[in-house]
C-alpha cells in the first residue's frame, strides 16, 4: 500500500446473513476533511437480518487492569476466516489461525497481545472455522477477555465482517486484527494518533519488499465508519472501503511501524520465520510453569526424555513427547504435542506439529512436519514441508483442528 489514494471501486451488494454466538518507526497519514458523522442508531438499523440479534453480556473471570490510556474502551474484532493462498499444500491448509507458533496458536498469540494492551472485549469472525476456533479459545477467560463469535452466512470480506461484528457494540473506537499476525508493539501511540487526527480509519502499515507501505493486518476504526460499509455483499478494506471513504472526503490515516514489529504469516516461508523468531525471543512469554528450563530450551513436564539427549540452543518440547537415547535437537526448533524421536534422530531448525515421529537415525533439518507424519528410519529431510504418506491432494489431513490434543497425564523428564 502506498501513500497515494487507491483507485475507486464501487461496493457491490449481495444478499447475506449473519449470526452471533457466545464461546465456552511512527508517522501520521494525510487525507482530506473528515466526513460528518452519522447517528449511531442508523448503523444498527441498516441490516434487517440482524434486527433481533443479541449477544450475552457475561464477563470473564479476570481482567487486566485499566492502563488509563483509553484502550479499555476499545473493542477488538479478530478476523480469522480462511481464504486459499494456493500454490502448494501449505497454502491450502484449513483453519490456519490455529497453526502453532512456538507451541501456541497464532490467534492465541494475538489474543494474548490484546489483553496485554488493556483491551477487555473482542469478537472473533471465523466463518466456517467458527466451531473449531470456539473450541480452541473458549469464552476468553484464559486471556482475560470477553469473547464473542460471529459467523457470516455469506462471504462478506474483511470490511463486511468487521461491520457486522462491531455494529451492535457501544464502543467508539475499534481495533481490527488479522488472526494470522502476532503484533509486538504497544498500541497506545497508534490509538492516540488515530483519535487526535480524527481519522475514520487508521492503517497500521510497514515497509514492504518493494519499498512501498503494506498493511500489517491491523486497523483502527472510528464508529462513524460503520455507516460507510454496505450491510450486504463482499466488502474488502483496501479495494472497497478505503477508496469509498476517500471519495466521501473521509480521513484515512496511516501509522507506520517496523516490519519486525508485526509478524505476519502469509506463506510457508513467513510461517517458518515467525516460528523461529518466537522461539528465539519469546520462550518465557509462551511457556508457562508447566515447562522446565533445560539450557536455552523449555521442556514440558509431561515428557519422557532419555538422559543422553542433547538439546542445543532455543527449543520447545511440547507435552507428551518421547525423546529416546542419543537424540540431538538443535534450535530454533519446536516439537509439538505427542511427538516421538527415536534413537539417534537429529532434528535441527525445524517445526514438528502434533504426533509426528522421526525414525531411528533420521535427520531433519530446516523442515516443517505436518500432523501425524512419519520420517522413516535413516532418512534425511532438508528444506521441505513434509506431509509423510498423506495423499498429495488431501490437504485437510495435513492440518486438522480436530486433532488438537488434550493435556496428557504428567510423566517424567530426565535431562
């Protein structure tokens, strides 16, 4: 995204429905004058299909303290629906926000960040993934948040999902967050800039590969923008909403950050990069008291590890893993729940999802192993996404949220 106004693209109308459920470096942008605000009630009454929609008002068991900077009054909307990246098996994985980074799902990292910023409530828009995401996240108590779940019957696009999820909330400022990013910045300065500039939308952007600015997947919205998003049809942000606001004379601001301040997962390469950064820099943040510190590594208490195992550098060994004699793990490496590394296996700079097996004397370097895959004894794998014996076209067997494991019974760690 550049500082230049985008081409105007008219919003299209289409029929659609919706439903709520409750779940267990910095600079400002420039624009023209601010569009006059419409009444709050008009935005609520625009979608007849939502006239009778209500949301429970239960509260989480605990909440972060109000930091006193106004962030507690912000309502967050997390967009976690899938759209195919294509190109390879990794690009077609379903329910990608539940993929693990450093032993914790991408979307959970995002909710952790929201809570740390003092935000108290959020709506999660996951569309066809809603059931799996709700099972994974629950009602938000783990994060100190009050979570709602919103599912569009018809595809609405990111702007449409935001409007539908936010329209019944009383907040004046909204933060939209992609379920595929891990922010590593404080939000206070961006909120202050958004409010002081009186922008309808503030795009949090970073330099892209071509030198132009690209959206990070974070946006701040003022309430007035809800009346400028069509209540039906597919509504994009960059291609529909922002050009539409500019035509109306609305202010669209920009808040610049460094690229490393927001980890974005858009493909296999960016996933592996984000995973390594999280393992190297955030072990204490993502590993709780159930993990033991072994050198630079964190090893879950519910593991069986032979005394001859060597773990070199930063690594996460998840619950229920077995590491046999003479295994070598070289970080940054993440070994998921229930994995088994047989005698003499060597694993370096790699990520194993749940229930993988590396056979006797196997060598795995700079690889990603899909769930429930095996590396045969003696085989060497390098620089690949390994799906084992899964059919090449059966992408949903590579990652399935129904395979998210339960907590295993504690066993012993011998290191």
